[in-house]
């Protein structure tokens, strides 16, 4: 009789499901924080942010590089900044990856951030503080005017 990978997968799933949690494991689980409602999240979102621009936000030194689009240099360097400055708070028991939305306002400053997928309140707050510490950008331009621009990033907290 030939056993396929799929058969082994199903057998493993059945065994794991039948094991259940031990009493010790059940006692050590922490209460899960209540998730905000979609209405609460939407109430906190600034009006007028866009993901479409003639020129996305960029750091001025990226104009000096040989690339055609300074926003690609900025995106690359933004991730370098986030990765090198990410620190896990002392009161957090674990790190991981978070997804954040943030706005770069008409002056080029990050003035709003929201965790889309977080880890814990402590780590989420550290990630928001990290994103808000990004150096000022040249603002996004659409139709010749500076606009509020929304960016999504993945932040890794060690």
C-alpha cells in the first residue's frame, strides 16, 4: 500500500486534534485583548489620504542616485531604517511582523499610523513610534500640489 504526503498530513491532523491541550497549558494562556470594531478603526482614520500620486513621497537625497524614480530608493531605505531601528519593548514577551498603515502629510511628516495586523499592545505601540520617527519626506505630489499620502509597510520586531 502506497502512503502519500496528503495521507500523512491527514493522519497527523487527526492525531493532533485528538490530543487536545493539557491542563497546564490551559492555565498559562493569557487573555486575548479585545479587538477594536471596524467603526472605531474608521473613526480614527484621517480624511483625504490617497495612495495615488504623480510623485510618491521621497527623501531628497534619493534624487542624487542614478535611479529614475526616487520613490523606489526611498522605499528601499525606509525598510533599511525600520529594520535597523526596530527594538522589542522590554515588557513584550515576543516580537514578530506587523502590518501598518501610515500617512505622510502635506509637509512630508508621518503624522498618523494604524496597526493593521499586530502582535501585542506593547509591540504595536513600539512599531507606531518607530514609523512616526521616520525622517521627513518630500511630500507626495498630485496635480502640482502636495497631498496626504497613505503607505503600508511590514515592520519586523526582533
